[in-house]
């Protein structure tokens, strides 16, 4: 029993699971939420899926000691790319998908190369690409289409894969999110690549000296992050039949909050895919759950802020307990 409890405390997702339970109880007890009705609601699940696909690779970057905030521009970039190529110019949807995802690969590659080839922190590098991509998306859209909003009519097969509703309410991007999380869980927690990732977050120089290809890993993670954000934007354009140059900036704040709640350390070296998944669910419940209560909507920001603070304190407590825990030896 002691051993299993100690193992639980060592897991980064322990705090995230407790946060999710406490948040759900808060809304049921103090908000008067009908739990069965809320669990079946599509709004928070759809919100979590779109945010989760972005948060997962950003979380892996944070575990590795880096950060990518260019996701705020890559979501509208992916959305506008497919809309301009296949909506405005009428090229096959496959070409639009290739351009949207290819743009993510290019921006991620630039972020990664600048991070490993210079001494500039990744926060500053991705801040620069965030601003640059915002300008490119806006000016490019106006230049090519003369508008900041572009319609898109995707064929049936593309809608089925990337932009349809299941049971009339649930976006099929939920399936992409769950599948993406499962693949990353296997890669990070069941293969040597996970050990490399945590070693990079602990001490990148030591990891490099141990033979880990830290530069290649870093570049790959930035490509995954930017492409995932572009994918979310692309799916949104297909689902809603249009794309706009605005939107995406909230994902930066939302993703960071989800990651912190999920037990990922801002300083790197600690976290888990399950923790990120649960942290995203928790943030989605808080963000959307207030609409199911009688609580004044103006209090939502305060609730999110308090939740973040409590999650940080709770995760720190769990880590300290894990570090100081030692099971009693049998006599």
C-alpha cells in the first residue's frame, strides 16, 4: 500500500487528477450543476479537443526546457492557408491541406533552427515568429483575396476526416485528440525517446554529452508544435466553412494554464502526457462549466486564476512529497 501510494505521488498527473475532481465538485456543490447533463455536454469536450491538440506538443517542449508561443499565429495561419488555396483559388482540398500543414513544418523548422543555432531563448524567438506570422497572415490575405475572411467549401471526404460533427454536436477532432495523446503517451513513456526528452529538460548540456541528439529533438518538437496548431486551424476552417485572420491568441494563455495544471514544470524536466491531457480537461471544465451554473459570468476569469494558483501549489506539494517519500522497510 505504501509503495503504491508513493508511486502515485511521484506521477506528474496525480495533481492534475485531483484538480479535475475538485473542480467538478466545485461546480456541482456550489454551482448547482446537473452533473449528468454537464458530462454529456459537447461544448467543453470540443473546447478541450481543440486546445488539447495544441497543448500536447507545447507541453513536450516545456518538458524539454523550451517554449513555443507562435501557436497563437499558426492556428489562423493554417485556417487561412487552406481557405485561400482551396476556397479562394479553387485548388483541390488536398493542395490546401498540404499548404496548411507544410506552413506549420516550415515555421516549426525556423523556430527550431534558430533555437539550437543561437543563444536567444525560445520564448523570444517564438514571440518574433508569432508577430511575423500575424503580419504575414493579415497582409497575405488582404493582398491575395482582398478580405480578412475567406469562405471554404470542403468535399464530403475532407469534412468526414477533419470537420464534421458526431451525433450532431461533437466535433470529430475529439478523435484526433485522443489518438494523438495515445501515440505521444506511447512514444514518451514507453520508448527511449521519453528518457531523452526528460534528460534534455533536466540538463541539456549533460544530455548532449551523453550522446542524445538534443538539436534534432528540439527541432522536431518545434515542428510538431507549429504543425499541430496549423492542423487545428485547418480543421476549424473545414468545419465552419470559412477562415478568419483573427483568433488563436487565446490558445497561448489557455495552453500554458492547462500545462501548469497538468503538472508540467515551466523550468522543464517534469511532466507527463496523461497530466497534460487531464490538465486540458480541467481547464475546459472551468472555462465552459460556468455557463452551466447560476454564477455570474464575470467571475470566470477569477475562477480560472484561483484554479491556476491552487494547481501550482498542489503540484509543488505533490513533487515535494514524492521527493521526500521513502517507504517503510518490512521488519
